[in-house]
C-alpha cells in the first residue's frame, strides 16, 4: 500500500476507496475529511499544500491526489 | 476599496466571555460520526473548548455586563462617549436596535448616536471603520464599539461542521481621537455568495415556524434545521484562501510597509488549520499570527480579533505599542483588513459572564 492509500485507510478505515472512482461524489470524503487529509499529506511529505489547491476536485481520487502532489515535486 | 484614517486610536478593549465552557470530547458524543474521526478533526482544526451562553443569555446581557464593569472600575465614564456602535448578527429583537436596548438598560444620555450594524467575522474592522468615520464629526469625540454574538443558540448540536467551533462573546472597544500614526484599511464584499454562510429562517423571508425547527439530514451525517446556521465549509475555506492573501498584500502596499515590518497579524479565528494555511501562503511565521482562540474559546464572529489581541498581546498593548495587521472574513461574504499602530491602552483584558 502506498503512502496516499495508507493515509486514506487511516482516515476512513471502514471505506474501500479502491472501489470508488470519485471519493467526493460517492460521499467518502467531506470537506472536513479533506482538511485532515491535507494535514496528513503535509506531514508525510514535509510540504504545505497551498490553500487555494484545497478544493474537492483535487481529492476526488488517488490519481487526482497524485497529480496535485506533483505540483509540490512529490512522486508517489 | 481602500480607506485612510489619521489621528484616531483604540484607547481600551474589554472582552466578555460566557463562563460556561463546553468541551469537544463531550460535544462529539452527539455527532453522527465515529469518535476516532472526530478526534482527528479535533487535532487538525484545534477544537478543544468553547464558551457558549446558557439560560437565554442575549447579546445585550453580555454587553451591559461589560459596560457596567467599565463604569464600576472607572475605566470609562457613563457620559464620556457620544456614539454606541453595536455590530452583531444576534440582536435581542428584530426591532428595536440592540444599541438602543443597551442605551436604555444602562440609562445612557440621549445625546448618543446609537446604531446597529449587521456584520459577522469582518465586523470588528467594519465597526472600526464606522467609528473612525463618525469621529470626523466635531460633536463625536469618543465612541464605544461593541461587537457581540450569541450564535451558539442558532447552531445545531448535531452539526459537526459548525457546533464544535462556535463561541459566544462580546467585546467593547473604545475609539477616540489621538495620534498613533496613519491607519490604512481595505474592504470587499460579494453578495452573490451570501448563501455560503446563512441562517435561512427567522427573518421576514422565511419566518420561524414549527417546520423551520425540524432537524433535517444535510446529507453529510450532519443534521440541522432552517433555524440553524448553515456553513458551506468548502466554499468558505476556498473563499478565504483565494481572497485574503492578496487583500493583505494590497493593504501593505497601500500602507507602504513590508510584511516583515508588521509585528503581529491578528486575524479572525475560524480554525487553526485555515490560519496556518494562510500563514504558510503569506510566509508569515506562526508566532506572528496567533491561532489559539478557537481551541480556547471558540469562534465568536466579530469578537475573535479583540479576543486574539487581549489574550495574546495584553501586556504589549498596555505598555508600548505594536504594528498590527487585522483581517476579518466571513458572512456576506465580506473580507476586510486594517493596518495600524496599536497600544498604550488604558485597559485590555478578558472577563467572564456572569
């Protein structure tokens, strides 16, 4: 399990994220979960995700999160 | 829109907080979320304790108690001010204005300009702007600005998005003529986003009724009624992150100061996470932008900036002065900021009610 998947699993252990194509539309992550997720990503990669990047679109899937992290020169 | 003022100062500041304190670990028992998930949120957002009123305490109760304290301690004379500005989203009644309620309860003089302003998280700065503009009149020498809200009574205890952070309180700020240098401010508003922070029922558009009191499933495990505060957390967060950093940059440019020359950034306190993200974006050290009000007292709308100042900078504002950048952002939507030298106050403290 990679770091993103591990963080998601800790955040919502009862959810099978791999079964969803869109975490937001499927109701797996709400806006407050996203803030917790950002906090965990910041810590894990020693970055600070810019506040304007904290929009649901950037957290709708593992691919979207990976794409966002690339902006911060993080490669999963 | 930019504003410029001179020869005006804040000479004293008192914050009145309800003595009743609620703890997040107790609140979370009523949320429809697993405890572990709520505890994670507590850690990130800084939720811990918050002060909320009990027994039907209203805005004027907090304000009158604070004013009486100032009179009793001889920090303010009963006849020594010419205007009373009350900034609140929780007036005692739809009418009359709460400023008149306070005037009447304290038997203040009739030569007093009483005015209510319906504003929230930017309300301290909006109130200061109003006060500074009033001081241009020769008949007005000193102004009492009261920010007060008791919105906890309009937040659903089953709404994990809003209830843990809500706080009640009042602040009394004495504003008068006197020089501490120039004051720069700016303000923007966007009424097209007004629904992002709203209490839908209770006004004339949707009067309260048995229907508006019914808790509804908001679709995200939170339950609230139309009588309750509704906050679109994602929209508000994004609004703040997009608009506040450029607003501050523009303000400091207007004031011709660099960000390093500002001693403190006393910002409205929505939650710790949002403030840390702002500080990161603005490259301001966390110790220059205090973020400890939500965890200790809750978010009391327009009262948070005076609370930040009195809780964190009391000694520095009583003895000496500091260059302070204020920023408020929220309902309206409204975002406003102000840069000024502040200090040498005759009082700057927090008291409990009752």
